C-alpha cells in the first residue's frame, strides 16, 4: 500500500483549529494538528505534503507572540496561512504587519471579497463572495515575491500568494461556514498546490489499521471493556476484524442500560468469532445501590463495582498482552485541559486501569474525530442504531432515576424513555438534537384516570442541542411531538401520571439531572 499523504496543521492558538483539520479530512486528505513549537526535525519526520498555519489571538509583531522557525520556509513544502498564519508568513518573509490605525482596516464578520481566479487557491470560484473576517492587524507591506490575490472594500490585501514557492495567505477564515466557497479554497490548496491524491478514506483507514494491529498483536491476547457506546463498540469491531478470537470483549451489564440495549450490543457482535463475555451483574449493582439516594455516592458505587467486576473477568482470562481503549482524537487533545472544578465525578473518562495486568495499550481510534469513528463503524458493518447512538453516561439510568434506585423504577423509566425516543424517531427529529432522554423524578403527584384518583411519579423529558456538551441549549421540540410523547407515556407506562419538559440550558443546569 502506498504511503499515506499527510498535511500538518500548525496550531497558533486559534479557536477554529480543529475545524481546519476537519475540513482537510473532509477533502479526503489526512492531517494532524500540532503545536507551533514543533521542531523542524519533527516536521521533516512527519513529512507533510503541505502545511497550514492556523489563526491565533496574538499580534505577530509582538515579541511574546508565537513564532515559527524561519527554516520552515526552506523545506520546499507549500504553506497556507490563515489569518494570524497569513500575517506570520508576511512578517517572516519581509512584509510589514501593524496594528490597524483606523476602524476601516480592521475587519470583523461577513465581508464581500473579490478574488483573482487565476490564483490556484481561487480556481473555479466566483469573482466575489462573502468571507468571514476576524482581524485587528493589517498587512501594511506585502512581502517580496507575493502578489495580491483578493481584496475587499476596506482592505487591498485580503489574500497574498507566491505561487512559485507555493505560499498562500488569507486574512479571513476559509474553514468556517460563513465563508462561501471556503472548503473549495482548502481543497484547491490541497489538490492544486500540494498534489493531494485523496487517499484518506475510511475504507483505506480500516485496511491500514487492521494490518497495523495484526503486525503489533501477532499472536498476543487482547482485552477490551465494551460499554455499548459508539467508541468502544467501533474499537471492538476493528479489533474483532483484525485478530478474531485473540480478542476478549468484556461487557459488564450493570442492569442500568436503556430498554433492550444490552441485547442489541450482544447481537451486533454475534457475527465475529471473538470471546464475548456478557456479565450479568444487575443483581450485584442493584444490591450495592439499594437505599442510596445521593448522586455522588451512586456514581462512586457504580464506578468501583464496575472495576471490580471487570477485574474478576480479566483474572479469568489470565495475563493479557494488550488492553484496548476507545480514546478518540478530541480526548487526546483535551487531555491537557486545566483544573476545572469537579461538578460530577465522571465514570469511564480518562485514566488507565491499573487493576489489570497488560503489557501495552492499543488506542486504534486516537486519530479520529467522532463522525469519522461512526463512519469507520459503518465500514465494519456495525448497525446504524449502534453507530449513531447518542452519548450515554457510564452510570447509566442510575443517574436518571432521582434518589434511591429500585428495579421497578428502572423499568418504568426504561419504558418511558423508549417511547420518547420512538416518537422522536417517528417525527424524524433525531438529528436536530444531540442528547435526549427521560428522567424519573422522585416526586409523586395526584392525578385522575378513568374515575379514579392516582398518585404516581412525575417524569421529566430532557433534550439538548450542543456541539461540545460543555454548554447546551434546551431543544425546542414541537408541541405536537411533546404532546404525543406525553399521551403515550401516561397511557402505556404504569406508574407515571404527569410529564414535564425541562427548559433549562447548561449552564446553569447540567445535562443530566444528577
Ligand atoms: P452533564 O450532566 O455534566 O453531562 O452536563 C455532560 C455530558 O456527559 C455525560 N455524562 C457522563 N458520561 N460518564 C460518562 O461517560 C459519566 O459519569 C457521565 N455523567 C454525565 C452526559 O450524559 C452528557 O453527555
């Protein structure tokens, strides 16, 4: 197989850097984001066909601002500078970047921009279109060898190009949706300038990963903790395809899953000849949780019990050589995040299990974004309901039954949650919300059904729209859909006589109730 072409995205601290990486990959070219401090040696070793300098919040002319080793301009590799990246290139190659003296030279927001279509970056584009600007600095002098290839009413040098050397700079952000034809410009850089072949496809990635995994694992034993979530399922499918029965998947069924979920996961893996261990630990978990009403206590019990069960199963297998983790690219990047306050002690995020003996960790998804993980899952033949599964917390329904947990309450919640999801699917609204579920509040209220009085639980429905799950907006679900859900639940699920819809955003609320 031919060597994978790669693009390097050099990170200067801009807010859209991951988006640039997404765009490059959408163009079927593999890329990685690396810090601007990456050494020339490391860049040479990475051997990219092109380099993109990202935007950033600083001003290039300040001594404290991020810089590059000027040797980067002698590597004979095309460079595309975006915003700060453009100014940085101009600054290093003999241009002059200064603070804009008057408001007309500073540009923010949507700006009509005029493009020179003879420049490779703008090939096939209209002569003018809207671009998204966000810069307070101004290129007072263009560096030698560069031509001005785009302008706006306020700014004569919106884009510069030295086509001989393959250096291009734009002051706006082609990676954001507000820039019309932005992706086309990135594509032009990749294909017209860098000679990309478009060899980043999930099919290729799958084949390459399988080959690499086989070479690494040889005849070793592999262990994987399967949660039923997208990442661990796709990692499991990939390993199953690569090493078959050398793989043991331990699926701890804690009895806190949604309706039919445990069976669905088991069924999805039936086609592979692997050691699939489904541990029915419901009684054990519910026993430990009995009478516990405090959210943090419930989380801790589940986390600890999970480790214990997994440990017991791992011991039965004996020494394993490799432990698989479903870490994905955003986890890798965010792992450096600072000391945020602990709002909830999340189970199954970060940290390596030190309770299982193994020689090495395999993280087969660590280069993929979430939607790429889903695509890979499809390539591997996982069913759509698994691949598209919404995030589900490690402690499961235990944190959606408010207060103490009983099997009866869990069953009520499972049935209600199923109806909610079913109606959302029937209304074709699944893709308009990022997470939606039901919560069994611990509150009862009086109702009337037929001629009789009821005194049953209040169920809360929750749905959020979000990109990062750090902040979230409650979803504006159409009234008629909410109405259908409500009517069905009170009629079909015994034990619930009142439904409320949670209309708080995050912050101040969190997504889960506990
Ligand atoms: P909150 O409730 O903190 O949730 O706004 C943010 C996202 O994290 C999920 N969540 C968890 N995920 N283990 C997980 O793997 C956990 O313990 C956990 N608690 C919350 C939550 O579902 C939402 O997507």
